[in-house]
C-alpha cells in the first residue's frame, strides 16, 4: 500500500478525533452538575432527619415527600441524559 495507507489512517484518526471533540459534551461540567444535584438531595435528607419531629408535629410530610421526590427526579433525569451521551459516543 505504500505511504498512502498509513497516511489515510492517520488522517482518518485526526478527522474523527476533531469531530468527536466538537460534537461531544463537556463531561466535566455534566459531572459537576450531577454532584451538585446529589448534594441537594443529601441536604434534603439531612434536613428531613434533623427536623423530623417538627415535620411530624406540623404535618409537613406531604411537602417534604414532594420536595424529596422532586430532587430525586431531577437527579435521575440528569443521569439519564448523561448515560444517553455515553451510549451515543461509545456505540457510534
């Protein structure tokens, strides 16, 4: 094949590397967002444990349950998006 074969391969790898660089999301930012969302979820749980007596006395269980479910749903939606990006990059 001579010099043409290796040069074509090197060109293809450079092209695909540049294309992947500009098409893939910033996984560092996505991971930082995930960590922040998990921190919010842990903070909600800590507040629930810390203030459980007051929550029970004032019958705030429905509000706290909604708050915990909302933070959990936000985390799961973000993780689903993150996994979707990984699947696209790995299998394409």
